[in-house]
């Protein structure tokens, strides 16, 4: 091993490297650092020239003579280039980078397997996050280590021949005529035509659309899975299938198919959804999953810290009992710090109408709301929306570290991820038109499609290449026959990667929950539907809604002005009247006033419904505790309405 890089070792160039040389890093302004390793100097001398490019700058192209075959090792070269830059800029960390290079040499020349090498690369990549290093120190200082933060059951998920179908859009109304304006005459004509000609119409079976087709997967604990695919390829549906939240049941009569779901999604030998689903363990399946939606639905007038605390108090009893709030070493505080939200923890989440955090920060709030409590399965739907590459990679480092530490499963879909983000995943699941066209190691994905005859341009990284193959743009990359999505799925089902998955599905379960009695392997908190008693659920919702009401200053002031104005107007209309009929007029005006006041609050209730559905799907609280808490929190507003309106009407009308 040579020591020309500040004491670090580098693998010897292979024949392939000599045939297709890469551009030297010394030609880049970002590498303008002089090392005196050959002259005996130990400390690097950094150049004062400004850095125009970093090692991740995508404008640093490969040379024209580099063939597309050399792109197979792009991730390895990217990580090596990263460590070289770290040694140059941070010489105090050179030893750790050098030790990893030595491990890679052993993996290339010795007996270390490719999976071990990848695992060590990921570990080194994780430790580049400042938060991961601080979290390691906190865990190492605990008496019980990682076990002191709560035990999670090992979860293995298997999807066997799983398919999901929905009614097709082709089953719309007859296309005999389309009225621009549906006049009453047109409606009468359509109704008569429907019933008079009913016996002459041929009954046709309604068609269905395959959202997911014949999916076979095995998800292991401690691993991260990347779901890639173009829009409308079934990414969200696959995540919901893995999380067990797809609709069960049968199609109405007249459809070609009978069931929405065929096949099975199995958690440790318990059927979560599909054919033969175990409805008796529905609460268990919901509590095992933390699902991060691609929509940011929050109470806009709660702060970031309050949103996390409310989520933690509903799902983790220790957070509610410890009363640490956003303490730096509590679960909520660690989540805030890990997601880079500590400095905005007292800022409103906000929305389109209410000023709050930025769009990228709001996206991290959506993710952190589901990371506050511990679950063995995380499903994240496009968690990088609105985030820059550095933030996305840092979040993935944290997820990778917690996955490895607590043996969790993370299934995440990303929209056009960077190479650094892809490097954090163990396996990739590639979807095209609802078909799985590849599921296997991230490192081997590019080579798999190279062998099918799809050329990878030198200017295209691996993630963009896979997305192009999964979309209709693959015809531009094909050097031979262009395959359809169905053909690619058929080819994949005949590959050794798919054969390995089918073999894994036939193995015995490591943790067989179908034969477990009591809570031998399943913690009690996952078996309970709600973590808190009913009274605690009411109190948490009451406190939340009362906080939201007190912070809506404009609404409170407007209601006071409205009550006074309406009370004075009704009072002056019926001032000191002696007619008996005036009593009914006052009652009518009072009821009309109450009705108008209720209508002003309707739009806000509609917006809050999406938040309730998200919490209900995750078993935060019962619907009854939500309704009672909201009704009790509305009492102060009702008192303001009644007293201010009633005082003027009572005295001016002459009820005395």
C-alpha cells in the first residue's frame, strides 16, 4: 500500500482503471491542497484559493474516453473521492478515512465480502453526520446502551404475489354526448334515455386498473430500501401496501375482478393485508408502522416543538410521563436536533395563509412527527420534497444509523435522488407502471440493465439512469430491443435476483408471531390500540384545541366586534317594544346569528379533518376523545358569543 495521501492507503489501480482513466482530482480547484507526504511533512498546507467545486459537484464530468461500463463502480469512486477530500480538509480525521481504505483493499484482495465492504462504507458515511456522532456519545453513556431507549421487535415483511386493483377510468359515463352546461332539459332527456332504453343496452363488465401487479419482496430488519419510479408507477401504493393501509374488500357487482387485493403482505407470519388478512391483529399492524405522507398536513398555529410533543405524548407513554418537552437529551429534543429544527422549535408550523417555517422545514416536521415515537417499520413517501441535497443526505444518514442500531426497516421513496442519497440504501425497488422491474442490491442495479441492452450515458448518474429505464425514455437508451414494462417485469421474474427472493419467502420465520402466546415477542404497547387512557386523550386534545383558539387573535377580535354589532342592531330594532310578535322576531334573529357564527368556522374544520385522519390512521387517539376535547375547548368562544350578544338584546328589548 502506498502512503502518498497523508498516510492513507489507496488500492492499486486495476487494468480497467488503466484502460479508462478518470480525470485526476488535482486538476480541480477544490483539490488545490499540497501534501508533503513524500517530503516528510506531516501537516497539510491548504490553498487560499476559493473552492469553486466540491467533490459532489455534478459539473465535474467524466472524460470522453470513459466508457459506460466503467460507471458500475461510480458509487465506490464517489465515496473514495469523498474521503480524499476529508483527509485534505480535515487532517485530524485522516486516520479513520485511511483505516476504511485499508478495509476496502482487504475486501478487494482478501476474503471480505461485498456486503461487508458496503456496510463499512455506510458506517463511515453515517459518522460524517455531527448528530450521529453526538447520538453515539449519548447512547454510549447510558447504562444499558441502545437497549435503554426501548426495545423494538425484529420485523420481517414478505409480499407474496401481491396485486392491487382499482376501478378503471374507462368506466365513466356514456360518450354519446357531452353537455357543456347540464341544463334541466338535458338532465330530463338523459334520465328518460337511461330508463326507456335500459332493456336494449348490453351489460358490459366494468374494467379495473392494476396499480400493483404480482409484487414479490422480502424486507429484512436493519436495512434501508429505496423505492424508485416515475410518476404514477405505484410508489405510494406500494408503501401503503407494506404499511398495511390499502383498502380491503370486494368490488361492487358488475366488475371484472372480485377483490381489490390479491396475494398477501405478511408480518412475521401474520397476514397484514390481502387474502386471509388477520383482522384480529389490526391494532398491532397499525402500531408497528410509522407512515410519512407526501402531504404536509399540520395544525398551522402549533409550533414545531408542540407538534412533536403532541405526537410523542399520544404514541409514547415515556414522553408524556417524563415531561421533558423539548429537552435536548429527550426523544423530542433529539429528533429536533437531528432534523435541524432546534432553532425553529418555537416557530409556528404555518401553511399557505399563516406565516410559519419554510417549505423544506415543514417537510422535516412531517417526517419528525412520525420519528418521535419508535416503530420497527418506517414508510416515507417522497420525504425529500422541498429539501436540498445536503439536508436529504444528512437525514438519510440518521435513518441509516438508527436502522442499524435498532434493527428497523425503512422503506423510502425519493424523487430524483442524488448519488450520495442512493449510497445510503441497501436495496432498491424499481417500479414501472405498477410492475417491479428490479429489486435487489443498489450496487448491482446499473449492471443488471446494462446486460439488458440499455446504455448509460456518461453524464447520467445511477439514479437518473434507473428512472430513465423505468419510464418511457428507456427507448432512447436501448441499444437493441426496447422492452415494455410488462416485458421488463417478465425478464426480472426469470432473473436470479427474483429467484433469491422466492427462496427467501420459503424459509422458516425467525420470529413466528403466529405461534407466539401472550407478549413473549411482541411488546404490550404494540398490542394496545391507543397508548393513553380515554381521559388522557381528551385532555391532550382539549389542551391542543384551546392553544389553537387562543392563538387565533384575529378571529377572537372579529368575533367580539361581530357580537357587539349584532347585539346593538337587534336591540335597536326591537327597542322597548310591547308587541307579543316581537318575541318571535328576537328569537329568529338570535338563531340566525348563531347559524351565521357557526358557518364562519366551517372552513377551518374542513382543513382540520385531514390532520384528524392522519392521526386516526396512526392510532393517536379515539374519535370520541377528539370530539369531546374540541367541544370543551370551544366553550370560551361560545360564552363570548352568548354574553356579548345576549347582554345588549336582553336589556334593550326589555326582557327585564
